[in-house]
C-alpha cells in the first residue's frame, strides 16, 4: 500500500502482478493515455456484446504511421501471446485493408485502423461506426476530423468519440480545438503529479529547467494544459471566421494528360454581393511548387477570401490564360502577383501587360508585381534619407494587423488558410531585422517549401492593399533619432 505524494488526499493503492505485468488500482493514479486506449480497445473486444449491441465495429485513427505502429503492435502482441486473449483475434489482421477482425461467436467484431497522413482524410470516409478513438490528437489534421465526424453512428446506443493526446501549443490542432471550443466532451486533464513515478525531485528539476510553472513546457507536459504557443504571432482566437461558402479548385498536369481543359476542371462559383466590391487576385506563382490564386473581395470594410485555385505543373502561358479567365469573370480590379526569382511571375506579368490577346484588358493599370526581397520606402528622416523595409516584412505586418483588427476574415471551412495564418512566426535575425515565416505543422522549425504558398499569396494581397493606400497619401516624415530604427 502506498500513497500518491501529489494527490489532494491520501488513497490506498493496490499493486497486482499478472504475468510479470504490474497493474495498479487506485483513484489517484493515471497511466499514459496510449495505454488507456490500448486497454479500452481490448476491453471492448472482450465485452463486445454489451459495448456494441447493434454494429460491432469501431475505428482507431492517428495522424501518421509513426503514431499508429507502436500501439497496433502492442495490441497484436497481447492478442497473440496472452493465454486469455489468444483465441479472440486468431491472426485475422489485414494491414493493406486496415482491419483486425475478431470472430466471436456468431458475430465478427471489426477494428478499423486508419492514419490521416498529410492528405489522407479520404481514409476515414464511409465507415459509419458507433465508436471512434483518436490518439495523439494534437497532431491530427482538422480536415481529416471534419471527414471523420459524420461517420459516427450517433443514433446507436453506447456511441463514443474519444480523443487523447498531449498539448504542444499548436492552435490548429484537433486537441486544442476540442479542449477550448466544445463543451459537450468530457475532459480528463491528467497532470504528471498524479503519476506515482513522477517524483518531487523531477518536478523541482523541471521547474529549474523551464523557469517556473508559467513556462509553456511545464504547462503542457506536466500540468496537461494548453499553455500558449510562444512562436505564434496570430493566435486562433484572433482569427475571425464566418459561415459563408468557400471554394477550392485544383488543376494539375494530370488533368492535361487526360485532355481536360482548365475551364472544365476549375469553377467560377457565383459569389453574392460582389458586383460593387473591390476584388483582388492574390497570386503566388510556381511550377513544380504550386501556383496559389486567392480571390479576395471587400465587403464594406471587411475583406473575405472566397475562392482558391491551385495549379501544379501548368506552363506559365496557360497560367496567364487562367488568370485572365478568372479576372474577366469576377471583374477583378487589382492583381497582386509574386515576381520573385524562380516563380515565373515576371513572365506572367509581362504577358498580361503586353500580350496581343490582352491589350484591351488594361492590365498595365491593374497588375501589381511584387518581389518579396525588394525594399519599400516607408518614410524619410530629417536629413532626407529614405527609410526602407523589405517588402515581405512590411506586408506581413499589414496582414497581421488586418487579421487582428477584424479587417480580413475567413470562411470557417477554409482549414488550409487558417492553419497557415496561425503558424505565422517571427524571428529576429542577427542584423536586427524581423523575418516572418510559416512554422512547420508539428511546431518545430520552418515549414516545408510546399506548405507556405497560401501565406505567400496573402502577402501579395497585403502588398496590393498597401500599394492602393500608399498611392493616396504623401510620404511620411519620420523624426530624427540617434540610434537605429527598430
């Protein structure tokens, strides 16, 4: 009998040895969430007649293969090595199909295991089951969860949706959203202090290493709370979303190989109240890396993004045709496009401005090309010396301000756009300049080159807005200071 040092009250704890495994029975002890899921899966197989009175099926899903493999291996080991459980599974495992089938009496209980992956939300479509379990929910993509949620047979008895994970500070994670936004779920936030193996010495060492209880690492890893994402410039709570239609279209070289025209693949959805609005096409260009085109319109004093076109391995001549096709249909007033090296934007701008078939479109007055590395004049000092800032940093500050002040809002189904916005990060370079970039989706380091193009197109949007404002005001005169500008 022992007592939990950090529990609010002393409780008796019983240690039971079964086949060299130690099991604890106590009201003040918790184990790792993955072990809890493992035990619940086994319990539901053994007691399937009570747990699944109608449909004896459930799904276990994780974000990636790395989270799925360890738990799946443990479950298989327990069903093959245990004298009590070895007759339940009988090696009915189909990894290619993603199923484990338990032939129990006259009914077969089926466990589906699925990973979401980077674009694997289709793996969880069409299941229609009474129980869903998600492990490492802090990594689980929102798009996959959106597709998974309707598959829950909530009209059956004993339905359950269970999510487990450890907070990592990301605001675009399923775990954070469920923890903060949805009160219908029961929450069990287990602190490390409830673990008998977590000693006072380890707690003091963590406090010393992380600088106290208010540090995000202590909040998340020890107390099990969301904490705050230290790298975030824009938190999810600052992003305003509204329930309005949002459309995404993709056109790739595969469509061309199948002789499909872009007019057949890409759509021109009708957008209400667009006739008298200022409309901007914000474009980040590429070839192997996708070209991202965002259609953004001004409604009153608020900008909204309505349509996103993603083009992959489409030659720049055809990209010019697609941009003209979209701009003509929506009566676009401004086209902001990245003309930096390697993207092909400069060629597209030249084609639109001077191509014979576009001469009557007046693109010279409507197209604004931007290079993110160019310097923008933000004012002059008392000596008449221009003060400049690089275009990307200038636009990022504008974009962040517009989002935080509610001037730029998003559709609540634009998961990709919102995900990139809330991963905007700022780094102070040794030169003293600020660098804005997109944090990788797991919260470690820069995002991959293929995961920041939506943000780059928003940068073009912010530069276009800035350009429109700056042409109507005079250059500001800045005060003279003795030290460097910050």
